């Protein structure tokens, strides 16, 4: 009854973030589905493809640090708008590339620079618009856009790539880049019409404004002072390093699932093109459940009286155990044992891991707003994005090297990769717990 009185405009803001994240991941996913086509057409090796995705990941990660600081400075409204505009244009520009690997490296790197602003801006927006107890759920909702974007790409990109366009003048793979890149520009209209900070939003009631700020971490002039907080100062806190390590060890798993699942389906089950549309659509669809349910999971413990951060870490521990099922992926994916339905059993295991990652992601992002004042959230999120990107680069390079080294036995390469992914989360949680054993928010920034 109280919640009905305070208003719901903050959920409109989450909807905007959900669609920007959907567009972000749809655009990002295009290159993964086009790998078999471009590799066959231009003779790329697995390491060539890994180089393209690794450079994208590296630039994405490196600029995320700066993007977070810039967004802390210029605000979320302008910051996210500039980010989405740039990555959309760069995504469309990818259609003009030829077969030279360096062309795709350059354009995808620029594309990564643009995409770097989405998560720092979104996490900061959630911190501005939600009380702490709702932030994991809000983050889980907008973060589920990553899966929706991947699902749309799973259906759209193979279909676009399988046809020629404009009387055969435009190859399908080029149209995939053009079409997906253009969608983002439409989102900008809704962002500028509907978004502003809570203090400036006239559609926000006083009751909802008070509710949003009901459990803020005390911080001197937090909503007034806009000075840049030096990264070197943020790196003196164990809380920053906890987030850094957590992202470094786990983000690479999601990069692997995004960019290498189409290749895995081709080499393990001889499935490609439109044949992989429904299986991968299902993987990312199930991951949505993990994102939303995982974001709300700590609420179960909070409602039982547990302190917010303790509830978050307990939920993350249980989530971290789920990806361990990946150790049986190759066993269930053995066609000799399970016949033509082997891919279904392997995908069930991968679905569990993908859902677990999204649940983990919703909660680890929210630890930042649990522990830091709002003015530092963008910068700390950017630092974590850098860490996750470094882990992602290493995972891309490892995938490329292993699949080339085991060219005649790709099953062995993917066995190693799935083993790495299986234990990443429980290892990350253990280190995070050592660094921040109990709730200790930063109040001296």
C-alpha cells in the first residue's frame, strides 16, 4: 500500500536502461554469429577472430575506466546518449569493412570505445534512482537486456546474413551490421524525452523522491560536489579491489559465451547459420530468468532481517556454485553417447551457467552502490569494467589459441574452456569475501 502511494516513475527509468542494454548486446553479438561466414569467406583462423574480439574487449575495458569518470562528471543523461550514438555509428561502419582482419580490428575497437559508457551510466542511474534494497532488482532487470539483445541477435543476424539485400547489391553480413546499428539511434528519442535526474524530473512525486533517498550512505555534499575522485584514491580501498577481482575472474565467461557459442555449435554438433538460431535463442532466454531472479534473490534474505550486504554476499555464494555444472558439458554433448539430441543436453548445462552469470552480474554491480557514495559509483564501476575487460581479453586469446592448437580435436579445446568457466565464480567469491568480510561502506569521499 505504501509503495503504491510513493509512485513508480523510477521503473520507467529502468525500462530505458533495459532497452539501451538490449541494443548494446544485440550490436555486440553480431560479430559472433558472423564468424563462420567471415572465416569461410576470407580464410580467417580462430586466432584472427580472437584478435578482433580481444581488441574490442580491450578497448571496451580500457575506456570503461574513463567513461565512468566522465559520466560522474557530465552526468548520466548526456553520457549515455553520447555513448550509444557513437557505438551505433561504429556498428554500422563495420559493414564497410572488407576481408582484412586489421579493418575489423580498428572498427570493432572504436565500437568498443562507444559501448564502454553503457554500464557505468546505467549503474550510476540505478544508484541515483533507487534505494539500496531495490538496486539489485533494478540492475537485474536492466541487465536482462543483455540476454534479450543476444536473443534478438540469435534470430535476426543469421536470417539477415543468409540473404542478399537491395537486389543483391548488399551482402547479408553487411546488412546485419547496418540494421542492428541503426536501431540504437531510435532509442535516443525516448531517452531525451523521458529521462532526467530525480532532482530535475518533474514527473517524480515528492514521496517517491524521498523513498529513493531513504537509505543513502552519508557523504558530505554528495549530491552537490561534482569533483573528480582520483582513481589512485579509489584503489586504496579493499572494497574497490573486491569488485575489481570479482569482475576480472568472471566477466571473461560471459565474453566467451557471447562470442564463441556459435563456433562451439558448429564444431561440436555441425550446426551453423539458421540452424543455431533457436538453440542460442533459448540459452540467452533462460539467462533472463537468472538476471531478474538473481537480482531479487537477496531480497529473500533481507526480508528475513539480514543486513543488505550480507544478504547480497550469501546470495552470490549460492549463485557461484551453479556454473560448476559446466564440467559435464562435453560429456553431455558427446554425440557418440547421446546421438542427435546431444546438443540439447549440452545446452541445458550452458543455460544454467548463463543464468547464473547474469544473476551474479546483477549482484556484483550492486555491491558498488552498497559500499560507495553515489558520486563514486561511476568511477568504481569503470575500474571494475577495466578488470572485467582484461579478463575478457585473456579469455578471448585463450579460446583462439586453444581452438587453433586443437584444430583436429576441438572437443578438447572446449573441455578446457568450460573447466575454466566452471570454477571462476566460486574462486572470485572467495577472494571478495577475504577482501571485504563484512559490510563496511566508504564514507570519507
